[in-house]
């Protein structure tokens, strides 16, 4: 059986620094998969390679049996793969609603409509409103992204990814900088999306990830050094000794 | 809280005001100490600046060689008339198509760039085109340019108006300006325009949403060049000549100064204000001193340093103060 999404032997070097050596994993459809590892382990680089920002120096990425290695970001997005960013990546002068609208497939279908009114893109607006409601931003649709609080901006970041109605969603450190209430909101959202969307989550926060992920890959020195369900990893002596699972 | 996207009427209030002022200008312009031709020139530059602002203000792409495309329009208009015997409509079309075509080639070479590299490349291409106009004597007439461009009659089939008088030309340019303004106003509020604005704010995010960013930057440049070409055509028609000076670095700089001083970064209408302000400053200051550009340059620097939102920004802040009292101002896109 071919995996829903798979990476095999991904390698990436910057100059003489080998950031990814040999990263492989497979995602089953509907799975929530976590990637953990210490700072500088290559987690974010791995994301960049998977979403087209960087081309890998070796290895293969397949999606639904199709080889998508080295695809550009726009091609990957068109396959229904969306991502959120670790650093904020919003349209600051646009409202929360418009940030999400631009990300929808319905709006993209009208990408070169030059004389129709953007405000008449009803389907796109409805989907964007639903995505904002999903992340708890209902009522803040008209607020400019730059005027939102930090937590709301993180939430909008995820709403933008959801507005694309993805079948596969990559979240890059979604908990970064979130308070207890924000964490709660995010866990609830991920639980709600489970089954509907396949997710790959990069995370520092082990407690958060182990509570949500079906399986977790531990990445260190550019390689997957352990993989399993949260329970299996907690029992793994190496993971236990590294302090990651505590 | 307005929770929908900005809407676009076909005939926004600011355009109504513009039309009323410009349509009545021939009646009062001499009485206020000006001369009729200045209004024609202002409208031509308004058109050029408005098209330029699609690139600078909306797409965030700094083109510092845009005068070249204004010039290509002027030359294409003149050449179509002088060498091919084209009438008004065909010559205007040649001006638009010529500038758009040259713009398409230039844009294809620069649209993968951004920021300072983009700006430098546009200057380089602008200078190449200016150099061509100067040196390609057999086509462009070299430093003398194209002389004896006629003002043919405006022929609609059922009726025809001579454009020889400045008043007739005034209304012809006004109609063209209104059409261009309405189209661009629709465009910046269309899905295309909103994505273009998103490209300005965050190119990477737009690409990660599945859009072809390159094609947006390319097409915005071409549209902007087409408008510059139409403005340039009218300039050739008004001046009855086309010469290398129209595509010089000066002209490229003037349009930037108009758009920034007028407030193109915060308002669709900024280029209108800026074009009128610049040309009136040229004539009014120029009456007193040869060095008027020095004084205008100081105004330009003051605006960029103290009020980058330009005159439109000052106007907007003033309106807000009147409406809400002196509370803290929340910056708005437009």
C-alpha cells in the first residue's frame, strides 16, 4: 500500500553543513504525526523541504503515490497541502477576513479576475469566515492583522492554512509563545480537525504533542532517531534519557 | 465592525469631484491666473501617475525608470502617425500596445527580483530605452525627436471633433482619464487587485497559497506600462512632438515624486493630488525662480521624512480628527 504522504531519505545541505542527513517517514491518511527534536535538529528545514521552499539535495517526497520532490510552493499548495509558519507570515494591512479569503481555493479560482469585485467572492468569504470561527476569531473578521493580539495572530496563521481547505496540514511550532488559554484553544482545534485533515506538527512542547499525536518522530542531527506512539516513546530509554519525553 | 471586503462602485465620489473640477476647468482656469494647456498636461500626468501607482502603491514594486514607457507611448503614437499614416484611434492603440509590449519584455527580465534589485534594474532598462531614443536616428530622429505630429480629428463614425484647440483636447483627455480611472479602480478592488496587494505585503505567503507570484508582478508591470503608453500618446498629441526628454530619468523621477507626495501609498487618489500639486508647483514656483525644482525637492524630502503618507495621508488624518475628535489614530490601508 502506498502511504498518503511519505518522505524517503531526505537530505539537505547548506554549504558544508549537512542539516538533513536521512529523514524518512510516512503519514497515513487522517493521522496526526508529530516531529520533535532539540533546537537546530533540522525540523524547520525539513518543513521547508516538504513544502517547496527548499529543494532537497537527496531523497524523495511522495503524495498520494505521486512524486512531488522539488515542487514549487505554489504547486504544492495546489495539491491541497497547506502550512502555517513559525514566524508570523500574515498580510498585516489586510483584515483577518481578507487574510483568510486570499488563501481559499475559491478566491484562487478567480485569481485573474480583474474587473469583478473581490467583495462578491461569496464562496471564498464564507469559507474564510468558517476558518476564522474554527480558530476562535469569530467577531474579529474586520480587524487588521497587525492590530490583533499575539495569540490572535497565531490563531489567524492557522486559520489562513485552514481556509485553503487542505487535506494535509503542516503546522510549524504552533504553540510558540502561546499562553495556557491559547494552548487549550489550539488542542481543541486539532482534536476537532482530527480525521478530517491529516496533520504533521513540529513541536517543542512535548506534553502538548504527546497528548495529540498518533505517532511521533524524534529528529536529531538531521535524522529520525526514534519513532512510535507517544506511549512507546515514553518507554524508549534513549528518549527518556534525553529528557525529551518528560 | 465591517466584516467584509472593501467594495468598489463604478463611480466613486472622489472621481465625481475630480470630474466636476476638471470638466469645469476651461471656464475658470484663466480667471485664476493659469492657462488652459496646464490642465491638459495635469490630466496626462494624472493618468501616468495613476497607472504608475498600481505598481508602486499597490504591488509595492519600485520602478524608477517608468518615464521610459511614457516615452515609448509617445514615440509609438508619433511613429504610427508619421510612418504608417495611422489615424487617431490606431495611433493611440499603437501607443498603448508599444509601451505594453516593451514593458512585457522588460518585466520578463525583472519580475523574479524585488526591492533594491528591482529598482536598479528598472533604472537600467529605462536608461537603455532613453539611449535608444537618442541614438537610433533613423527611427526616432535622435535628439530632435519626432516633429510635426498632427492632432487629427476625433472620429466616432457618426460624428467627428477636431482636436486642434486645447479645449477640445482637454475634454478628449478627460474622457480617457475617467475611463482609465474607472478601470483601475475596479481592478484594485477585484480579486486580482487584492492578491496584488497581498504580494506587496508578503510574497512568500502568496506563493504558499498557490498563486503564481511572478505572473502577478509581470502583469502589473505590463498594465502599468499600457497606461503609461496611453498617457504618453496623449502627451505626443498635446505637444505635437515626441523627444528623448520625455523618457529621461527626470521624467521617471517626477512620477515617483508625484505619487509619493500625493500619497499614493495610502490612497488610490494620491497620484491625482500629486500630479496637480507637482505641475502647479512647477508653474507657480517656476515663475519666481529658475531653481524651483530645488524647492520642490525639499518639499519632497520633508514629506518622505515626516509624512510618508503624503498629502492624501494628511487629508485622511484631518478628516478623522474632525469626525472622531483627537483620539489615538489607528493606521488604515486606505
